[in-house]
C-alpha cells in the first residue's frame, strides 16, 4: 500500500466536535431552564456509614 491510502479515512463526515457540541448545548439548555425555574438542587449527603454501625438480622 502507498502512504496515500492512510491519509484519509472513509468516514470524514462526523468529527469529535459534533457530539461534544450537542452535549454542551444540552447541558447549557438544562442549566438555563433550571435557573429560570429557580430549582435548587441540594448538595449530596456527607454522611459516612461504617460497617460497624449497620445493625441487621443475621
């Protein structure tokens, strides 16, 4: 094979930028919607559960 055979792949129509752009657009849309609606998302719980604290039936 010649070097030119490796220069171009058969699928050049889509690149990485298209899916990344769609994801970023959706994230910004959801963020704007939540900001307009005034939704407050609580922070995750910071509790730590230890195995010794669990009381279960044997």
